[in-house]
C-alpha cells in the first residue's frame, strides 16, 4: 500500500474509533442516584406505602393542606444531595385523593388516546400509566425562559388506592442531555410497595 493511502486509511480508522468510543455526558449526572437501591434505605409512610431512598438523600413525609386532600392525601418527598436551586432533584410518591384517583383510574382503563403525554404500560405485573418529558433547552425558550427539567412519572393503582411516582432532575441547557427514561430511576420506582394499614 502506498504511504499516502496508508495514512488515509489510518486516519479514517482513527476517526471511526473516536466516534464509537466517545460519549457525551450530562453535567447533571451527579444529581442522579449514584448506586442501585438498597432495602436498608426503605422509607415508609404510616399510610402503608414505601419506597427505597437513594443513599444520602433526605426523605420525609409530606402533609398537603386540607384543601388539597381531594387531589393528594399525603406523600413521600425524597430530595437529592446535589441539585440546582431552580430545579431541585427529587423523587416524590403522591398518594392520590378521591378526585385525582378517579381521573387517573379512568385514564388507566380507557381505550382512547390519553392526554398530556401519558401512555399505557405495565408495572410490577399490573396495568399502569407512564409519562416522560426530557425538558427543553434555552434555544427553544420564549421570552427568556425555558423548562430545563426532566420528568419521569408513573401512575399505579393498588388495593383501590392511586399513587403517582415522580422523578425530577435538571437536564437541559441549550439542549436536553438525557433523551430517554433513566434506568436508575426505573430501578427505584420498582421498589415501591403498598400494604394497607391494619385496622
């Protein structure tokens, strides 16, 4: 092979190698849970539902105002260690009130197209609803504002009770970084459990 042809072949091979081994990383990866779920970190609500909290994250029981009880009865809020003041990282489990539960349960059993980005799925072997929004970058902003947060949501029904699991993290500057649901978040969602309190 002539030297010029050899040099060209090596250059192309080098470019191909660089393209296959290089990967764009999000500057917000450190905001995500950094280890798989551990049962040692399970956090329980007195209402009978629980979820594993990422190591080092702060978990607490929320108590919405009385006027919100038709929408949310109570919740678990888990806040990440590292976050952005405009977009805190969190995992939330909302225990739905009667009004909100009827709405989502109706969607769950509907054969029509669902509103607001929700779609049918299966979770822990049962029908559920899922929603994913990757966020929008500043290049899509109008009037100087944009929506930089990724939102991963799941609605499920257990023993006549409705729950929405939500994960939020900053994900966009000029463009979103993560474009698909995050597997580490799905792992934490899978740790959800509900056991009706004994009367």
